C-alpha cells in the first residue's frame, strides 16, 4: 500500500504542531526567566545605589589641611626623637604633602574623596573604612585618593592630656579647629563639610571621630564627638608623657551613611584646620 503521509495528513500536522508548540514554550520560558533575572539585577543595583545617589561620588575638588598646637605641645610629620625643640608649632599642607608623596599617596590638591563608612567595621571607630559594596579601603584608599591618611607626632615638655579644640593658640591667631567650605562652593556644595569626618587614632589609645555637628547617622558610634569648645573626655585625643613623642594617625573622609551625602555636594571643596591643646596632668603630692 502506498504511503499516503503528506502535508495534508492530520496526524502529521498534529505532531508537527506539538513539536513547534514545545519549542515555542521553551523559548518563552527562557525569555521569561531572562527577563526576571534582568529585573532582579536592576533592583539589586538600585538598592546598592541607595546608600548615596551616585557611585564614585567625587567629594572634593581639592582639600587643604593644617595642624597647630597650643603652648604645651609641638608637632611633626615624622618621629624626631625626644628633643622637643626639633618639632614645630604648625604642620602645613606642604609638610603633609611631602609625607603623602613619600608614601606614594595622592597629594591634597589631587584627592577626590569618595563616600566611605565605618558601618561595616567591627570596631566602628574610623580605623576601618568601607565602600558601600563592603570593600575595605586600607592602603589602597589613600593611594587612590578616596580618603586622606596622615601620620602626626605630638610631643610635650610636660605630661599632658591632649584635646581637639576650637580655641586659638594666641589671640587673633584664627587657628582653632574648623572645617570650612570653599568660597566657590554653591549653597548645596557647602553641605560637604557636614558630611566630613576626621578620626584620630593615637598609638596605644582609643580612636575618636570628630564631626562638625551631631549628625546622628549611627547611634551606636559612641566614639564620635562634635563639641570642642570645652575640654572633656569626649574630645580628649590622647595623653602624653613628658618629652615622649606619640604617633597619631589622622583620617579624613566623607561619610556615605550621612543623608546629606548626595549628588548636590559633588565637586565641593573644603579645608580642615586642627588645633591641639595640652592640659597638664595633675601629679600627686
């Protein structure tokens, strides 16, 4: 008997349709899964960027810094031994830049601060800084200019407690601690100073974080302080033994957890001026 299967055979048509339908279903399933994956990825990216508005936020278009001391203290950017006369009253931006260059870090004019946070750190004190994606910034951070790291050495001829203060070293000196916005900043850019943080990590002592106002972004960050008009335990940086230098690591960054750390502050520039004051430690009779 002749084989009558052909284009008009109903059984063949159903088989072919079933095969085509199965292929079509597989294609639709693949496309649906791919779309869901893309949507999930977009949601994940959006969530990531919610920490601050844009990734790679350039916090400054320049950073300047000076450090001065009161009558009981001297300062340097290297350990000059126990001779207090070898130390200075003021550390300038040029001296800081020399140290940055020696460490292969970017110098102050070239630093582009990027939002960082201590929120992911176990110690939560500003010695470990993280990008929003959880990447810790160590030596790579200063080298890339994401934050400023400078080492200072303080020395005193007497045993003193050292405080960060907004008081002037002399009347009219205008050298008290302040973080100031550059004149060319817009009103929105001026908020960059409110996101700025400065941490002080003295050798062998606890680290403190200074912010210019109580921002309240991290209620568990009990080491943060903002009041520096009167000396107290909160703004005490360290203690010094007479004629014995102590290293203090200073870090400056902009806080990505701060609600003000958004697009508007981009390209804002600011200066950091620090004033250290020494109060003699009372000795027993």
